C-alpha cells in the first residue's frame, strides 16, 4: 500500500468540495424504499410517501430497462427538484461502474440535485478501488455544483470478490455510510444454485437423526439461512469501520411472513435496516428494525438496576453485568434515535413502565 498521512484522510479530494465527515450520523434507515423514476405511476406516488418511510431511493440500475435509463435519471432529477423531503432521506442507486451510464448518472445527479441527495448506492462493488473512483468523482462534482455537505457512499455486496474485500471496502473512504447485501447478484456471481431474490431455500436444510434407525421415517427438517455467513461478515466489517449494515431485497412480495423472518435475522445480527421493494415491506421493516416494547422494557430495567454501570446484579435469576448493560444500551440508544423522528414510536416508548 502507498503511504497516506492520517491527516490527509479528512482533506477534501477536490478544491472547493465539502470536508469529509468524521462520523457517519446515525439517521434512521429501517426501510430503503426503491422506486423507478422512469415509471410515471410510481414517481407520482413519491411525494405522498415522504414522512412514511425513512429512505426513498430512486433506482437507476437493475430493474430499469436499458431504454429507460435516461428517463429514470431525468425523472429522479425532476422529482428531487419538486419535492421537499423533510426528514426522509433521498438516496439513489447509480448504474454499475462498468456500464456506459454511470458517469452521466453521477455528473447529472450531483450537479443538478446534489444538495438533496444524501447517499449514492454503488452496485457490484469489487474492491476499495471502486470506492476510490466514486469518492474522487463525487468531490470534483460537489465542487463544480457548489454542494455544501458531502454525499455519502453505500456499497452493495454482490460479488464474490466484493465479499472477499468487504473490510477494505468498508474502510475505503470517510464517505462510506454502509453496505447492503445483494443476494441476487451475489448468488449468480458465486454460482449458488438458488434462483430466488434473497430469503431461504427449502433444499438448504439440516435433518433430525433417524428415529429407531428408520431412515425413511418422519424426520423433522430445519431450513437454514443461506445468507448467514455473508451477513455476519458484512456486519463485522461495518462495525469495525463505524458504518451501517443492511439486509437487501426480499423478492417474494407476497410472503410477508418469510420477509419478516429474514429481516429479523438481519436485525438480530446487527443490521439497521433493509430494502423495501413494495409498500407492504415498509411496514414490516419499520416494525422489525425498531426495538420492541418488551426489549426496551427489559433494557431500561437493566440500566436502572446497574446504577453506575459496574458490577453485577441478578434479575429474574439472570446475571447482568457491565457487558450485558452495554447490550441493553444498544437498544436504548436505537430507541431514542428512532423516537426522535417517529412520533408514534416515541409515544409507545414513553408509556413503558419499568419494574424493579
Ligand atoms: C440486489 O441488487 C441484488 O442483486 O440482490
Ligand atoms: Mg444487484
């Protein structure tokens, strides 16, 4: 690796670009709702969705037909200019770095609506060099467009090389906001044999031992999570870098139960949110990625019982100490962040009574 002084890591990469952030703000992003800005019906719904979802994302990449790429880009510019997003964040997913569209995506979006764009999602990231490319380009364009706060970068983890390099990707720039799992592209790139967009597969299972040697008899099977290893690896890389991990798409819109399970697994492992491909999934994500009343009740009880935060106490026959207090504070802090933008949650959390 070539040398770079730690001091220079936080210098803008272009003259006149805003200074990089030293910390990525913990803004709620439980659901990142995808819309196709080239689809007039979908685009017309966007202003009404402001305030109902943490993140609205104008998608320019996969799922937008090649013939519609320019219309999608222009549609996003028009929507962004015409809409006041309030506390809802506006993100985009640009085309991949090996496509003929991505350069104009960035030039147009940053110079025309750079002051409205919070995060640029970069698909099919292979290594830190992809982040460096976007990092410098964003700085040049921010300077050109007079953008006053740095636009952040979110990488999608959807290539085998990307997974191998995930730590370096997470640490590649102070602009790195987070990483999402891209199970469809990743499955294809790895030559996995599932054809589903995220979620489990009935063939990926473990089976109970035969009862009384009856191999063909009734043996309970347990479906396993195909994505566990990748999500766990991504969560570690993000936590190390001080950025945020996300689950990605769950393609079976009708199976709201399995979507909820997949989202909850990701939440329990450390993810802060997921993608939403349909308004139905927003409600699920908002619920799953917000700590439950029971979680907060327990967490606040531990905080209270632990006093100055040191030592150990017994609650309901369970040991609590400095470390389990920290676990509880993860939930208490998250609840506070979410309550600050979600009045219904605030009311819910405010009414919780703590037992001794
Ligand atoms: C998302 O982009 C995916 O490929 O799963
Ligand atoms: Mg993809």
